[in-house]
C-alpha cells in the first residue's frame, strides 16, 4: 500500500538523476566516437598476444546443474529446487528436474550482478540490521531468517530482494559457493568490452556524474548491464530519503519491519529499473541517430580536431601541471611502489596457479591417454579440458589467491572503498588466460593428430605442444598483468589527484571553453582534457614503477623490450577456423547426431545432481522442510530485473496480469505454470540449454507423481532420456556428473 504514494516521488527523483546522466552521456558519446575513429585510423600498438582467443567460449553449454534447497518467502517454506546455470551465468531455478527436462518455464530467474554470497546467517543478519538503523531484534526474539542446516548460501543485495538457499554438507556448500561466485563475477562484468563507443561513453558518463556530486574513487556498484548500473546510481541517492520516509511508518516486531523494508526496497528498485531502462534506451537511440553525421564530421576534419584539442591541452597543461606535479610528488609518488607490490603478489600467485592447474590437467590427460588407450580416450579428455576455464570448482584455487589482496592504510589514504573491483578484474583475466591457453593447446593438437602414428607419437606431441603453449602463456601473462597493474594504479591515484586538485583547479576550467571551436564542441570537452593532463602528470611514475619491476624479473614479469622471436607465424590463422567439436569429429559414428537432439542434450561443463525430490535426510529439521509427497502450494513466478532470458514453450499461455499466481496443480489437471514476466529485455531467440538427464531408474517419489501422459503439455514426442556419459557416486549421496 505504501507504494501508491511513493510512485510520484520515486519517479521524480529518478527522472532528475537520469536527466543529468543522459546529458553527460550525450557529451561523452561524441568524445568516445572521436577516440574510436582516431584509434581505427592510427592503428593499435603494443605487443601482440601469442595465445589464440576463442570467439564463442560456451555456446549451448550448461555450466552447472543440481538440486539445492530454496527458502520461499511467500509461504515461509524450504523447497527442493533444481538449479541450472546456463552459459550466460544466470541462476535458473525449476520446480524440479522433471520440469526442466520437459522445458517448462522456470520458477525464478536471477541475474546475480551486485550480489554478495554469504555463507552464514550471522553475516546476513548483520547486513540486514545495518540496512535499517534503529531496527534490531531483541535477544530471544526470532530473527528474520532461520536455516534448517548449518550450510546456508545467501545472495544479498543492497537494494534488490534477497535469495536464501541451503545444502546438507560443507563440501556441497563450498561447491555451490564457487558456482555462485562465478555467476556474480561474470554478471558484474555486464558491460560489453566489444563496444568501442557506447561502453566508454557510458562508464565515463557515470564517472563524470558521480564526480559532479564530489564522489571520487572506485564504486562497488558499477556492476551489471547498463540499466542495472543506472538503477544502482539512482538507488544510491534515493535510498537514504526512502529510509527516512518509510522507516518510521513500518509496523510490527523488528523482524517483520526488516522483512517489509526489504520488500519495499526491492519494489522501488524494480520501479527504478523500468524507468532507467526506458530513459537510457531513448538516450542511446538519439545518439545513434546523430552518429552518421558526427562520424562524417570526424573523418572530414580529423586533423583540425586533433590540432584544436592539442592547443586546448597545452593551455590547460600550463595552468594545471605545476600544481599536479607537486601533488604527485608529495602525496602519490612515495606510495606507488607499495601499491604495486600489494597488487603484484596475489595477482601473480593467481596466474601462477592458473599455469599450474593447466599443466596438471594436460599432464594427467597425457598419462591417462597412454595408459587407457589412444584416440578415443583423448577425445573424452579433450571434451573436458576444452572448458577447464569455466569449471568453477577447478578454477577456485586460482581465484582464491586474489583474496589475499590488502591495501591496508593505502585504502583509506586513496579513498578506495573496496578492493573487490580489482579482485574481480584480475579473476576475469585469469579465466581468459586459461581459456586462451586451452584453446591454443587444442588447436595445435588438432593440427598434429593427422600426422601421428601410435600412442608414443601422441604422448610426445602432447608434451611438446604443452611446452610451446606454456612459453606463450608466460609471455601473455606478463603482458596482461603489467597492463592490469598500470590500470589499477591509475584507478587508485587519478580520483585521489582530481579530488586534491578540485578546490584550486576545477573552478577555473570554464575559462578554457572559449578555446574550442563550436563545430568541434561535440568531440572536445574541457573536463576530459583536464583529466588527461592530470593523468599525464602521474603516468610517467607509474610506467617507471612497472618497468623496474619487470627489469628485476619480479613475479616472472618480462621486460617491455622482450619479444618472442620463435612465435608461430601461422598460428593465428588456425584460430580463425571453426570451433573444434571433439566428440563429433572423432566419435567414429557413421551419422552425425541431429541438431535437435544436440540441443536437447546440452553439454555440461560440470554438473552436481542430487537425488531428485527424494526423502530429505534432515532428521530433526525435517518438519521445517517439505515432506515428500505433501502437496506444495505454488508461489508466484518471478524474474529479477536483468534476469537471464528464457524462451517458454509457445503452448504455455501467458499470464494476463504480471506477477499473478498461476493456477494450482490441484485445481487444474496437468497444469503448466504460466511463464514469468521478466522486467528486462528477453531476446526471442534466447533459450536456456538443457542439462543431461540423470540415469533412468533413479526416479524419486515426487517424480513418479508426474509421469508423462500421452497428451501432456510440454511433450516433444516419445523419447527416453539419454544416459549420461559418465557418473560417479560420492559418499554423501550426491551424484556427480562430469
């Protein structure tokens, strides 16, 4: 009820923030377009990567799938859910595995950008208590959440709704935590780097807007796609006002008020998301409409624009540089080496672990191929190796190295709110380097296979190719890390310098506006040129610090002057070919598998599948969970803003009212739940891939109640689920499929 009167103030505040942002975006769009065209004309410099880069890493693959218990807030019950993580790293929750196999719409779609993964209820309660000051449950009162096991997994967001899960063992908890963290890491990196104009314009506009509010330094909520980032930007300003307005009106005991506050915050966040999406899409459309004319002007007057910009930069440099150099000398230069060392140690350990994991996996594969038999085994192992970079559990040892990153006192000095920005960026680089190494290895091995004779030749070739790839990895790793160190140092020091110089310099910048020709005002901005001058004042010291670290061979960094003379000149031509499908090319089957069957049986990077809907071994806490065979009331389906897209079957009728409850199973025979009403863009062609079904015969009591009828909705014709390629039973009652 409180949202009725909140709509107008929320819309007004959102419109004000987005209006200012869109003005910044339009200005930055012209600058980014000019930089892109200039870069295209002048060409790129720097060392060329030695490893190949895979174009489509995870097409039609499932990262992970398995059973997990979810807490349903609508009926305050814990339910067993079948969770699938498709190639876009969304969390897709189905009622059970059977619903997934029948392609029924999922219960929940979650885009995990901006979320934190918590593994204890105490951590969660502390964050909840801090979110609404003055509302803390008294001792002895029931907290907002009780977990029936000792192994919770909670997805916490400062603005959106929270998601509660739990598992039965510590080993499962660690596994799911690695999966969830992989999802968060990937979804946080939601702004495409392939866009050379829109992405820089967007991030620069965000930075300029926040600096206009005197907010410098890194920002933890620059995560997700553009609409999610904008929603976070609005909520950052809106939430304090909302808290002071709504907080006193909340009724009931402390846990109930906290629960209501989370629901209100989520509802406002969704409202802001819709408004932000509409306004941002309109701003992008306007800029794209003007783009051909702007690009024509840039290409025609490129030399004059460059001359005009250099003239402006020289005037600003004469005014700013003396003050900036003093500030750098007194406040930045003494700390650069300390910051660099703090960054280098965990990052280099992480990349060394990537190298070690890759070496171990290939070496183990080589031994197994020799011992177990030739090409058939090679195909099986290469299928697994090809997705090593996307195996959340195997890569976890690499990612964990970045947890050691501590800036200590430097963090307060340079106004770095959190190191998570740098940790996640380094982890994304690790995953990319692993995939590049694997892809280069499999490309070179694929080229050699036709020339080999016998196991001995195969073993020697694998070893020789491994050594070649490791040399390339060391070179590329050094290049990537040095670039990362330079960027991180700039991210830490530049906002600090801008904040220090603002009182004496920022007010004087307006007088330089008259130096810009009106025709070029869309491509040259005084504020951007001023920041470039400040960057130049510290760039020399940063470059020198990284160069000295490389000269001393610290952490296996290579000197900039070192070039790999023995690199393969034709290797990059091999990378332009089609992706290698090992199982299809070397399976020995006379006929290729039909495309429709391949889509039904999506390949899994790693899958942990628990016995579906079976008796729950909870003992004393069984009463808190759903008893096998008991009727389950259907909670409303939902899609989180920015949630991963799915394509429900066309035979499933759409719900006439967004968020309306679907009909109960008990009231409609063979009822199919209505598809969710996602609040984000859902491409029509997008589809959640399907996990490999569990082996026939392992059917649960709940699944037996849902035996297929001849005319049941969701049927694809008569077919039996294919057997998984290989499964192993763990001692914890969890079936693990690789």
